[in-house]
C-alpha cells in the first residue's frame, strides 16, 4: 500500500512539473523568423549607409508573437552595416536613362554586421536580421478635410532571420472564445506583397497580416499573425499628360490562426504612405501631384531632346540646300525643336500609386464581426 501511495505521489509530482514547464509565461514568447521590425530613425541615413556606418533609432511599434509582446515599442535599436553590394541593371546601364524612362533604380543590398535591441533595464539583446529598405513616409488618416502638413518619418525595415526568444517577455492577455468585434474597431496590418495602380487590376487578390493583437475588454480577440484577405476594388493607371493613378482596396475576410475564415468587411482608414500619395475619406488612394525632382528632370530631358532635334534639322537642311537658306532653316529648326521638346514633356504619365510590401496600414471594420470558437 505504501509503495502504491509513493508511486501515485511521484506520478502527480511528475505531471505537475511537466504542466508547470508548459505554463511558463514566456514559454511561447518567440519572435518568429520573417517578423518585421520597424525602426524610426531621427534622420534619413541616405548616403551615410556604407561599410562600418552605425544607425540608431527606436522601435516604431511593438513586436508580437500571437498574444505575446516580445519587444516593446520605443526600444532602442543599434544597427551596424558590414558592407554594401551594388546591383547593376542589365537593361539600362546608366542611371539617368532609367530616371528619364520613369524606371526607379534598384537599391543596393545592405549587409548588416550586427543588430542590437536595448530592452527596459538596459538589457541588450543581439538580433539576427536582414536589411529590407529605408522608407520616407508620413501617417495619413482618411478624412474629408484636406490633408494637413506633417513631418516626414524615416523608417528602417528589418526582417528577423533567426527566431528570437526574450526572457521576461510580456505573455499578453487571455483569448476569449466567443466574441464580437464592433463596427468601427481598428486593426493594424502589414501588406503581404506590393500593390500598384500600374500593374494590378480590379479583382486582384491581396493579403495583409495583423501586426498587433486586437484586444476588447481585456481579452485578445484577434491575435498577431492572423491574415486579412481582400481584393483590389479599383485600379486606375496613371495617364498622359501627368494624370495621376488611383487605387482602392477592399478587405473582406479574416483568416484566424486556427484556419477558420470569418466574414469581416473592412476599409482602409489610415497608413504610412509616400508623401505624394493622397487619401480620401472613403479609403481611395491617388498618386498626388508631380514632385519637384521629377518635374525638373522631365523639363531637362525635354529641353535636351528638343535641342538635338533642332540641331539635326538645321544641319540637314543646310547640307541639302546650302548656306543660302541658313536663316530660314535655323528659324524652322527652332520651332520644330521647341514643338518636339514640348510634346516629349507632355507624353509622360502622372504618378502611379505604389504600396510596397510590408506597408503599414490601419483597417476599420464596416460592421459587427462575430468570432466563435478558438482563435
């Protein structure tokens, strides 16, 4: 009898130990490979990105793993560049030719030497991540009023390349099985792939990933990592002369981590977009006005084109008819060159709307959304 009692006690202790190990607050708090870190920089690094350069900033938003906050918002980040790998274009070897044709040059690949995140308590955590891009954007809200001027934000995007476990991470709050998300609830998402008014068409499928859990009454209703699925509701390519493109996105369903799909219509309410993008109250995006740099480039190329045509026409007439018509040829060539340059300037399209992958957006649910069962 004593031996049986000892066996039962030992089995109970073993079960309690196993359960205790699985119930540790940070047992599942692991920032998974592929997670995106957004680091706000005080200044645009631009040309300062070179071998050995150091960039410092703060996390623009917290980093989550489902319910768990692994890295808090505002954590200091220190990035050291190892080297830069320049990429040469095969089709257009000269950068100015790309710009004149409206094709942006491919940015160089930045290889990082080290990345550290400083947590509260001055604890520094090394992170293995890769460089994605540096973007200059500003936060824009959907509004009927004209967009107010605001300062540009320079954000460094990094992709986690090795799962990161942080001791003492906030395990977050519990999940509620049956819940209702009221109309007007907002959710932060990252766009999965690039979307452009120049390349995408009406009806194209799009996806975005929830980056911060949706919490209602202290309970997590939608965890980080859930997918929001939708379509391109309207895509209008930019037209000549200088007529901007347009883009409207419509999100229709929410795919939870359990695999269930919930009907949840949502519209675009805000986002961090390029400074030239305009945003209306219904969530529509337009390319905005032509920026000064592009306008000056187009004027310069148009002038150069007109000048070349002017010289070619004048010299051709002189060679055929002789010097007796030099004055008339020069006048005619000037008008022809001016006309050619003007037409070349007017043949350009306006700015298209382009949203890069991992563009941060905020969606708002159009109606109540019922979520039943485990999320």
